[in-house]
């Protein structure tokens, strides 16, 4: 039973690349946000080291040091690596292979982002080569990437800043369709993150910080499930969290919209066996059991197609056939309607 839930923020940048704060300061904001762990993924082309000496527990917050490998395109979020990897003169498949050779794993970062139309002229850092193999997962939801796509004019920017949480778009249809196709062929974990920089925005006389670390630690998080409490011994805690992320034993949630802790999706087969998010097994008749911490609209998908939708805090769905089953949950916000909230990893019934 994976009954212990821990919340973390992934894809964070520090002063080691283009972030605006040091690791210990970021950890302090994570603690104030109530997070259990964070992972720093600084850019390989802006730093010369992994800074693994800065890993560890900062109070109750587990801090892990990864890397974001790639410059113009093919940004790859690497985890659990031991030595620095530079993207210079490496193709995207070579990057993935080098991460795997170190015993690490990685996720494709914002593979289909569109960029900000206003000011940045829609410059995007996409994945052009989607034939690559060997990656553990995809970051399906990136707060910074998705938020800025809505900013087409200064008016759009002011509106979206006034309603930062409510205007956030969910994972793009293109991203979800790509991920669903991959899941038909094998297990591919879904992750999410804030892509936190804490950067200054400069335009004319304006000079301000639209997204602080304090704010971003409370946006798109991952909720990992463990079968025990997080160890206080660093290396074991690191191993447990990384294993859960790699295996997709997690869900992605916009906690700034509404706290998502307590969401569950399990499969209980008639023969008494159980499967949890990210797990794969032979199909046997049984029930999908879904529980929410607050009211929402639950959308159940099989093989990438929505097969049922209902509102409430729970539901049981009788599974009549094999397939890849996942859930999306939307939360009703006054004046804004149904907004994206929770995206589960699948349960694979083969």
C-alpha cells in the first residue's frame, strides 16, 4: 500500500544558472509553502557543476540537485545523475543515453510549448526530435510555460497577473495526445513543475518580479506516493523519492488553485489484487476507485479518450476491459468556470 503522500516542486532554477536566489533561500520558501521536497534543475550551459554538495535536508525539506540539459531545443530534465553533462555537440538521444549510463533518468521538458507572444515573440524551447527513446517521462504541465502562452498584449498580461492562478491553462491537448499514444506502447511517467526563476520583468519603466519563488512553490506540484514515511536519512529519502518519480507513482496538481493532497486513484481487481498510479498489470475485472479532497469534475480517460465524466468527491468505475486508464480533475472557480486541477498518472491494464 502506498498510503504516504509527499508534495514536491520540480524544475527550479537557482543562482547557479538563471535563477535569482540561492538553494538555501529557495528551500526556505519551499518550507513556508509546506512542501516536503524540491529539485533544482539548473541549465547545463550556465553552470559548470552539479553542486551535489548542496543536496540534503534543509529543515524538513529534502533538496535534490538535478540538471536541465539543452540550450536552444530539446531541454531534458535529468535526475539522480552523478557527474556533469554538457549538451555541447550532443544530440538529444546522446543526452538521454548519457543520463541513463550514469544510472539516472529524465523527463522531456515542455516539449510542445508555444512561448509568449508579447515581448518574447513566441520564442519556444521545444522538442523537435520526438523519435528519441529511453526517457522515463514527460513534464506534461509546466506553470511558467503554460502561463506565458496567454500573454498576447499588455492587457492580457495585466489580466493574467491579476488572476495568476485562475488563468493558468492545463496541459496542452498536443502534449496529452502525445503522452497517451506513448502510454499505449509502454509505461511513460507524467510529471510537472513550476520552472521557477524568480526573474525580473523589464518593459519600459516597468521593472518588477511577476512570479516569486514563494508564489511558484504553491503552483504546479507533484504528489508522490510512498509505502512508508520519508526517511530522515538523506540517501534513502533521495532514493525513495526518485524511484516514485521515475515509476510515475504520483499525480500532478495545481495546488495554488486548491490543495490536492488526498487525491487517490486505485484499481481493485476482483481477485483481491491492487494497482496504483503508474503501475502495470495483467487485466482482471475490477473497479477503479477515485477519491478527491474537495468537490471537482472527474474526467476518466481510457487509451486517451474520455469515457466518463461526473461531479463529486469520489466515484467507482467498473472496468470491463483492458486499457490505459487515467483521470483529470477540474475545479469550479467563481467567474472562471471549470479550471484544470489534477492529472493522474495512468494505471496500465494490459
